[in-house]
């Protein structure tokens, strides 16, 4: 289970997803207000509370909070009032959604009638018709007729770096040293406005590690885009990719399932690769993956980037890039991309000075015992991790060497500095007061005794 810090980080990333379309928004006066209103009318999938709607002020506040303090600033405020309907719990909500989606011909009373037949057996109360309609509207289930024909239109962004499209293509199988053939995958990122390839490379794995490498090289060569447009594949939906986008201020967009038309440019480039590159490739002469990529890089830079493109008014992608490059955002000089591409989590250092991450035990050191630290790590290379404590001090941690620790001499425990012990006076003062009280009592008794003897005489 995530601890509170991890939950806060997930919530901050979710908030960033909501406001990301507003970061690169351009247009006449009032455009921002209209876009915020449009977002507030939609329902959003909350990380823990299901589908909810957000108010205009909430979205606007998150936007200016992010602009002033970045991703960490979104951690400062936590919404505790985003709850689920008090009348429709998760179980009932699921039943309503199944009926609404599976039986689009049912209206509100019809759904209630079907629910009543089931809830009467469970002796549960039935929501009112108005409550049901509010639930259907909040979950976009009030318009369940057949969808109209989709309106697909060609489009292009105005400047280089406004939007990058990325995808994966199944490449050829190449022979390895032992004679076996292994499948390859081409990961490519193309600039929408210029059709220039920010970076493309063949890999043996369709893996997040491959996507990270492609994106990192694209950033180093072509700057930081305002948007990244991917499909809904597992590697493109990863938490790490969203975290990278949040750190760099990139709006991460995903196409709707089964609707690849929005990424037509990268799909069209893949067709060009098959026809103009793979069609001219003699796979028998390709000895390894490095040689395949060497030929690909040469074809991209020496042929594709400098060839006239029909959709670019006869210009080449490279010429178009130079012409529209006024808005390119360079990678900040003080930004370490190696750190940006690391995953982040929190751990508490145990009493033996270790912490556990991804099934491995790391040596944090005795100075961090009992402290909660932020851990930065590459999930594909756990030879070391970076730790940061609450004071901002960083240190490297390596996997525990149990055998080596057995032979390491421990630092001797130091006694606390000695100082003269102060004199304790409380008991002595109590004893003196007791003696004075006792002496006073004895004198009083002597006086009374003398008075009695005098009266007897």
C-alpha cells in the first residue's frame, strides 16, 4: 500500500493531467476562461474516488499554483471533500452502469424497475429518479443513443515543438550471433508541424526502458515539446512517463481506444519506413541491432529529412523545422535529464540502516535510521539509488553486502559529553520544612503543658 506521501504524489500528478491542456493554450482574450469552463463540465477519473466533476475555481487555482511552484506546489492542498454519492455506493453504481451500458434502450424508470427487482431481495433502499438522473449525467450515461458518424479532419500545429506524436512499429527479425532470429521494434517520435523525426530507433523490446531512451535522445536533440501524443499502450500509460511530463511541463495526451486517426502522421511515416527503408534493406547483411540503427539514422538524416514533402508545400522536414523553430524550448542547462527520468518514491529507513525497494535491500547508513527519505531510482538499473532526506541532503545507497558488513568494524558509541551534575535541593528543602514544622509543634506542646501545671497550682 502507498503511504501518505505517495498518495499525495499520485494526486498531484492527477491534478497536473487536468490542467495540462491549459499550459500551452493560445488564443484571443477569454480563451482560457472558456477552456476552464469546458473542463469543469466534464467528469474526471479520480485516482481513488471514481468519476467526479471539478469546479471552475478549483481548476483555475491548480493552474496558477502549478505556474508559481511547479509540480511540488500541487502537493500543498489536499481535497478531503471529494466523496462519492451518499445515496449511491460503489456496488450500486456498478449495477447502474452495467444496466445503462448494456441496455441503452432503458430510460430512468426502466433502470429503477430493474434495480428494484434486485434490491428488494437484498432489502436495500432504492434511489429516487432525480438522484438516478444526476448520477447518469455525472457519468455521461444520459445520452446513450447510437453515436453519430465521427468527424475526422486533417490538422497540423503551427510551430515546431507544439506537439510530438509517438508510436511503436513492428520491425524485422534480425539474426543474432547464435544464428537465432529476434524480433525488433521501432519506436519513433515525430514533430507534428514539420514531420521531422525527433528520434527513432530499433530495439529488441517493446518496453518502457526503450521508450525512455527514445524520449531522452529526442529531448537532447530537439528540445522540450509542449505536447506528447501517444496511444493507450501500456508503456505510454506508465506513471513514470506522466511524472517526466509533469517535471518538464509537457501536456501528455492519449488517443481514444480504437481511434488512431489522430496519430496519422506517425502512422504515415511508418508506411514510408516500410516502403523506402525496409524495402531497400538487405537483412542478410545486417549483423546486429547496432548496424540496423546505423542504417536507419543515415536514411533519416541523409534522405528523409532533406527530401521535399508534399504535405509541407514542397519543403523538406528539416527546412520546415528551421522555419518554424521560433518557439522551441531548449532543455534548461541546470536540469539533469538523468534525474528527470528517475522514478520517485518514499521509504522509512529501518533500525539496521537499510531500506527495501523492488525486492532489494539497500544500505542507507546509520545516520538515516528512523528517517523517511525520498528515493530516486531507475527501475531497470538498481545497482544504486539516490536518497534525499527532509533537509534536502542527498546520498547514494547501494545493495547490502551482508558478507562484507560482517567484517566491517563498527563505529564505537560515543558517550555524551560529561558536565557537572547540578545539586538536587528539593528533598533537602522538604526535610527542612518538616523539621521546622516539627520544632514549632514541640514548642507549642511545652507551652501548653506549662500552662496546665500553673493552673493546677
